[in-house]
């Protein structure tokens, strides 16, 4: 149901220069789903009203939303790029944002004096560009703004992880020549350089994206340059064929040039229908490769099964060109994208006649290992319980030529219940034994009457625990010093923030306990050299430093981890650590207390594993009994067969 608000009946005009947020932006910055923002607007009468936009797409003041989140104890993770991007949205019209970022990128690489503004450039653009160039390393901030533009356009750049996976599958190494015919802002090319590529080229039809790519890639070694133009209609002259092609082509593009390119010599495996522009890009990528060169193309999953592309898929298989189809992990029930790995045939080398199908349950590192084994001919069978399969080409050339890995992997499991069931049963039995052993060590007794209790505030006042907060002027957006952030705690990662030296800065030490004071259910961290020792304490974090021999750090962290309930929070939602009540125990008793808590946590994890294993065991067992692939041991021992 749409949000109801009488204040939205007409379109609002944004205040000049004010940073604005849409509902999706609020959801992203607060770490919730989009419906939660609608729920806040209905439940809380003090939620900020829209200041711009229309009823269907209201826009809110960033500062008002941030203050509301602070008052209500909601996380609000906006870095410098977020804040600047919202100002760009407010001051630069939608249709000219790409042009603005192209202008900013040009100033970044050419160091053009910004004032006075060049002819045709609004004064507001000059001021915004100056803010992008202000940091000591402006390239990172500029890259984040380019990412936000692409996300807003609904065509986000591939993630760094996916780009790295594609480069690994393409076999890019020291000195490789690499081309991307639809390079956008250059994420795939940048990853190729990080993999050691020696000659890297790209082409992009959108002149503004091309200028952004030029700015983002300018400082990378090995960049041979990018060209502007339509790769299908006017492919750039490379001078030679390349070792590898990486490509994330436009999707659902019916205006790719079907009519004028009908007789193009690149369509070796069939002229792509108008609705199959992606298959035109696949064949274009093949035309750029040397013999034996690899291309990795990111495609919508539907390309692997659409009826209109059946003939070309069949021809790619027969020619031994399409060598692997891998599902890209996604949040939905089915993979939304596939990676196609194509190899340009070498003269005199016979095609293998098999296709590698990899499901989304295989992590990228394992899939690369499987792919390399497949290419070398060392992979002939699917592993027991593996989420990949080697399919014979002749078996795939049926009426549909459906190349979706999920479909074939499900069929490949048939007849394997007898292989899968015994190891699953053994694994479940072992987990149950571990759970029994842990449960025997979990005898917990009720404390005697009048057991002493204390508060964290009392421990602080007694000098047994030091309590520190980050200074009010603290910011974790940029600077030379690593800083620990709320998001680092939530995601269990090393310090990712950067800050400058400010008065009152707090540096973490091994043995410190860090907790967020605004995020409900935020995890705590006992600091070590590996996870943050020596980093600065970031905004909205509390640091507790127990005195050695007086208070056990693990005990303190366990108490804080369970302190997200309302009684331990102020009216604004902040964690009131001083009022936290805890047992009054000696250091030895605290260590025993935290050891029991760790055993409980381990037992909880084991029970989750047991539940998952039990589900898989039951699924395989039911399938095997139903299909006659399994039968009770007693029946087998007596020689009773099927029926």
C-alpha cells in the first residue's frame, strides 16, 4: 500500500542546495529494507516530512533524517561520498549528472583551474568539483560518486568481487592483453590491471561514462587507453587480437543494430535475432580474442534458455566455443545472472565436447579451481555432493538447448542418493556427538541467596574499568589514521574508516572491549592485533578497557553483547553502559563465566549445523526411498528387491 501523507498531494520544490534522500537511500543508509522506511513514516508522527519530489517519489532532507535517526537510536551510516552525492542530486538536474561527473573527472586528471568556470559550466558545478578534489586522495571519493550515478540509473557497475572472479576465470596474469568492449566506468579493466595485465583497452558508447572511465583509470599502470563509440557498430581498432575479454554488456537492448549488422562477418555462429542482443555481444567478444583466448561475459540468466537464442547456443556448443556457464550468487531463489566463459578455438585442436555447469552454491575460488581442472582435462566427473557438473555437449543439444546450471544439476543428482546418504549420515552423527559432549560440560547452577551484583558504572568509578568515547569532532571519512567504525563491528571486519589526528582521539589496544552505543543488537569486539589494535575509536563507539587481573575482557564483552534491551538504553536509544548490572565475580570466576558462555554459543552453532544436516539427510533419504535408490538395510540383507 502506498504511503499516505496529505503533505504529498502536490510536487514539492527542493530547497536550493539542500542534500536530499529518497526512501531507498534512507533504507540503504540505515541498513533496513525499503518497507521499514514506510513503516517508520506511518508509526512515528515526528518522522521528517518530504521537502521535495512527488507523492510517488518523495524526497527528504538528509540532515532532518539523520537527526531523527539519532534521536530514535537508528543507525545512519553516511560517509563523505553519501553526503556529497545528495548535494549533487539537489544541485545538478538528473539528465546532466553524468555530464557533471565527466567534467569533474576531467578536472581530476588534467588539473584544470576551476575558477573562473569554463563557458557553459554552472558555478555550482565548479564548487561541487572543488569539493571532490579537496581530499588528499580524491580518486576514491570520485569513484564512489560514479558508483552512485550508475546505481541511480539502475545499471550498477559490477562489484569488485565479481570483477575479480571474472578476471580469474579469464586467466588474466602478468603481461596479459585485455579488452572490455562495454567498459562503462572501467571496473573490469581496473581489475585486469590489478591481476597484472600488461595492455588494457576499452570502449564505451556513452561519452560521459567514457570520460569517467578515463579519469578513474588514468593512474593505473598498463592502461593503453579507452575509446568512445558503439562497439557493435563501430568497433575500436585494437591493432591485434587480445588474450582475454571481460564484458558486462547492455541487456534488453533491442536497438543494438540488428538491421544494419545483419550480414556482419562476426556472426560466425548465427545472426542474432533482434531480441538477442546479448548473443551479438558474445560473438563480438569472440571476434576480439586470439586463438585460445578466453572471454568472460556477464549475462542475464534468461540468455541461457530463451527459445529465440536456441540455434546460436547450439552452434556455440557444437563449435566447442562455449565452455562453461556459471551461476552468479544472488539473494533470490534462482540466479539472476550467469557468467559465460567462451574460448576462441585453436586451429588443429579438437574441442572437448563437454560443458562445465557450475551452480551458485560453489564459491568463486572453488569454481575457478574446478574451471582450470576442466580446461586441462583433469576433470571428468562431478564430485560427490558438488554443485557443479561436466555435461556432454550431445546431451545438451535437445529441443530447448537449455543451459541453466540449476536445471541440469538437479537432474544430475538423480541416482546419487546412495552416494550422498552415507557421508551425510556420518557428518550428522559426528555433529550430534560433539553436541552431546558440549552439553555434558554445561552444568549451570543457580547462585545462592543474596548473590552480589554490581554495575559497570561502579567498576568504572572503582578504577577497574576505563570508559572512553570518541571525541565529538571525530569523523571516520578520511585521513591517515585507520579507524574502527560501527559497520566494522557489525560485519566483523578490520578497521575500514580513516581519520585525522584530533584532540581526544582514542587508540584501541589488544584486550579492549568495543561496543556500539546506538545500534540495537550490535556485536561487541574484544580487540586484538589482527582485528583493530592501534586503530582510532570511531564515532558512536564505546571503548571499555578492563584492568588486567581485575576484570576479564571476554566476560565483559559477553555481558555487553546481551545489553540491547530497552532498560539499558536512554530515551534517545543510546546504550547506557554505566547502568548495566552484572554479577560481582572475581577474575577467575569471570573467566569460568565467559568459558560457559562460549560453550553455549558453540552449542547454539552446532545445533544450527545439525538442523541443516538433518534437513539435507531427510531430503536425500526421502528422494532415495521414493526413487528406489535407497532401501532399509534389513530389506537389503534379506535380499528383498524392488517391488
